[in-house]
């Protein structure tokens, strides 16, 4: 059925049976341009239909960035990215962020040698 749809869309666009600047034509061109991804979405129920979850995860970061004076260096930005990655990973996995970070800091320090290097 999916293959039939894409065959019909391509034939319709090739034959110019729609107005080239109409909303329907825009949608059909979009579906042809995104064919690979749409087919993948239709075959795997785990793939979300949009990236809203990613956008929600980044929202906290983008809202707060204007208030942070500590991110004025590359190292500060990298540290911030690591912290946000860890906290958003905890949230995505339905973990309490405080306890997750506490656990990581407790366990990671056990891996350090006397010079502070990871063994």
C-alpha cells in the first residue's frame, strides 16, 4: 500500500495533474522528498512522528542560557552540554535527576586512581 502511494504521488507530480504551487502539491513534493524517512516511520512503531520530545528536552537549556555568565568559554560550554546531556538522559529514562547525579558522582569517584585519572 505504501509503495502504491509513492508510485501514485510520483506519477501525479510527473504528469503535472496538480497545480505546481498548490498546498496539495507542496505536501506531495514533501512526501516524495522524505520517502525514505516516511517508510522507516511506517515500518517501526518506536520511531516518533515528530521531534517534540527532543525539542522539549532542549527547551530548558535554551531558556536558561541567557542567564548564565559562566558559559563564556569553550570549556564552560562543553561542561554545560555534558551536565544537560546527563540530566536529560535521566529525565528521558524517568529517573530522579538528583539521585541519578549523586549516584554517578559516587560511583565514578571509585574509578579514580590516586592521581585523579580513570583506571
